[in-house]
């Protein structure tokens, strides 16, 4: 990696990892809440729905919040079957009512037994694991462990087992795990280390990373995400995913 690339990335992290990044990004959705479970639930949902225009993603997530009476965790824990009818018209691209109802079902079952979604991602990880691959794979199995889950919903929850880059789940983990004093990421999970995170490979990050020589692999899959993250660890082995801010920012603002 050249000194120019290293300096550019450090400069752009400082530029984009700051509070004024929040309002126009899906991370603004969990930032509406202070309760841990609300942050987890809406952070997860915002990440899963994060494809297309950011304004539309934010609007659809706010629609979900309204459907849950402005209190996602309370609604999930206490709703009755009759309360679910209001979700039958919810849709975002290929995410439809069947997917929405299963998400609600999973969350209700899960939070009856666990206090935090953190356990769902960390239970298969050892402290010396290089990265979160096993955690993501185990989460996928857990998410679809309920009886009669809709097969169509599988396409919305990625897994390394299917060679996916898992960009949305990796973004969600960045939000929950990364800890700094900048105010964008939450850092409310502590059993997964920032050094174990994998950089989300969305279209902006992928394009910019290739132009900067950080990705050589011709296709974009799980191995590509690992390759990018390993290169970013040359700059910061303890917090490689902070450079997601730089790569995304350079891409979405058209600077590359």
C-alpha cells in the first residue's frame, strides 16, 4: 500500500466519521433510540433494508418504526396477533410482508430468551477468532431455526457459507461493535472485538477499493471482503473497519 493511499484513507476517515455523517445515512435510524434493544432491532432492520437510495431506506425504516408505535422493542415483546395486520402492506423493493412478519416473529421469540442480540452473533466466536465468519454463519442458522420460516426470506440474510460478502450484516456489526468518541458507531457490544470485524463491501466501497489497489479478486464475495479487510489491517490491525467511512465517503461523494 502506497503512502498516498494510506494518507488519503486516514484523511477521509477523519472527514466522514463524525456526527454530520449521521442524518443522511441509515445509521440515523438506530440513532433515534437510547434503549439498547431498540438500537439493536432498528439497527439490524436498517442494515438489512439498506439497498437503493439512502433517503428511501430511511423513509421505509421510519415507516416501520411508526408501525411499531414508535417503540420497536416494546412492540415486539408485547404485541398481539391482531396488531400484525398493519404490516401486511409494508414493502421495500423485494422485502415484503412475509419477510416483515417473520422478522417480528424471530425477534419476539429471541428476546423472550435473551436480553441482547449480541449473543446471537457472538455465541459461535472464540476470543482468538481472526474474524466474524463463524459468528455470521451461526447467526444465519439461528435466524432460520424457527418452524415454518418463509424460504423466500433467506435471500435477505446473508451468510459466508453461501460465499456472500455479507455487506449489510458486516455494516450492522460495525455499528454495534466499533468504539470511538466520534458519535457515529454505537460500540454497545463488547464480546466481539473491532479487530474481528470485516469491512462491508457495498458498491461504493468495492469500486473505490479496487481503484486504490486494495482488492485484486475479480469477483465480489466473502473472500473479497476478507482480502480488503486484511489490506486495511496494514493501516490499523485493531480497527480496520474504520476505513469503511473513507471508502464509502469517497465513493458516494464521487471523489474517485
